[in-house]
């Protein structure tokens, strides 16, 4: 699952494409700095329904305050203070990326000095080292049990360590040829994307099964959904949405947008421009899983993390000109669902 720090997906189709895709945590740094240029509008933009706000654009400080984000979340986008119900914990570090929760603890990827570490942080602020990391390539399973850490050697080989989030014990380690990335982990299964195709990895037995020759870039095991590229999107490749159970049966194909997140029930997707990378997009759309447009949301700045809170409510980390906030949107109605942060203008 995607960390709540605003990670951008790393494309896998060629080394040149890898070079053009932004590193996830560099994106976090940029999100706290000057707003990036807006991505080119998608073909659906003229017919898009925009969220209410100034001139049809989300302005975080102008939105009414709604209910707080459910579950664990940063107090505001890029904040080092983490919130879960009545629990608030501030984690020291230059960057603090919330990966999710394991039991009653937060699991975070933290930069202190020049060292990245994955920590288990208790409700009272106690810390336990789970594993060291290299900043990117860390995925916590959606059930909070297992954590994967990806280390790539010049895209020639990729080592993936699987550790228990509770103890840091290594339960699986494997070196793959080429570049691999973990799209999702749940139970004893991981979904891997690579330039050779998309695979299901059995974390108990260690074997892999090819799901499709297309390049997977977003997956949700609980929702049973997969998004993959049928070619390099910089060379005309398109995004294909399928179920994980039947990856050969297409639900929707788009050559203008890619999927950022699936809703928990798998019936909706959040999409951005297919070539959006760097600091983030300026437009996010909510669609049915077969492509029906529900609404599009614009911000005078960039969006960071994008995730579904429920089958209908979409959470967007919105970085406007001066303020940032997590925004909850349902249809064309949006409210602020977190405290406000400041957006540096450099």
C-alpha cells in the first residue's frame, strides 16, 4: 500500500523511464517547497466536474472543516505529528513517512542525520527499530503484519527483504533479476511489478507466479484490483485496470490517465494524468472502475498522497499556494479533514 507521504509510483518499463520518474521521498521534499507546474489536462478535462472552492479549485484554508480523517494519519500533510483517535505522537526526524499501523503502534520510515530507519512507534512515543532502509522502496502490508524493503543494484538485480513489523525478524529474502517493486503486501502474499511483468509472490514458500506480461504499477490485494501498463506510457503505452483474479480480463483502459488508488470495495479508482510525476499532479479524478467519471479535483499547487477512506470518500493531501491540508471529497463536495499546514514558497 502507498505510504501517506505522497509517494509517486516508480515506472518500470525502461531505464530511461526510471530516470525520469521522481524518487518518492524527493517528492515529499518538493511538496513542502514551491508548487510544481500543473500536469497536462486529461482528455476528459473539459467535461470534468470540479470540486467547490475559489474558481472551481480547492483552496485548503477556504474549505469548511469536516470530520477528522479516520484511522492513523499525519496531523497535516508532511507533519511529523501522527494522529490515531485520541493518540497524538510527534516523531523526531528530517522526514517522517507514515507507512501504516501494526497493532496499536505507528510504523514510520524516518530520516535522522543521513540514516533512514523503519521504526515502530508506540502510543506513548516509545520507539523500536524494525529495520534500516534506503528511504524508498518500503511497503507495510495492509494488515500490518509484514514489511518489505526493496534494494536495487543499478536496476540489474533487486533484493527484497520481508520482515515482521512487530519484531523486525526476517522471514524471507530473495534477490531477483532486473528491477522489481512491491505493489502491495497482505497476509503471506506480495504483488510485484517489473519490466518483465507482474507477479504474485508466495512469502511462505518463496515462489512467484506470473499474473500478466503487462507492467503492474498499482495493486490492492484486499480490493482484488490491479493496474498495469501495456507499453511505455512515454511512447504511447496505456493503463489497463483488471482484477487480480482475472488479469487477462480488462475492466478499463486509458491512454490519458493512470490509477493512484483503488477504493476498498474495488468499485472506484482515483486517477491522475498518465505522465504525472515529480512533486505531484494538480488534478485528481474519481472514476468508476470501468472509467465512468464521477468528479475531478483541481488545486493551485500539487496533490500529494491520494487514498480512499471508504467506498465513496477520497482523501487528498492538497498543497495550495500558502496552506496545505488533507481534504475529503465525495462527489463534488469537499471538506477539510485535517489541520492546516503551511506550503513554503521558497
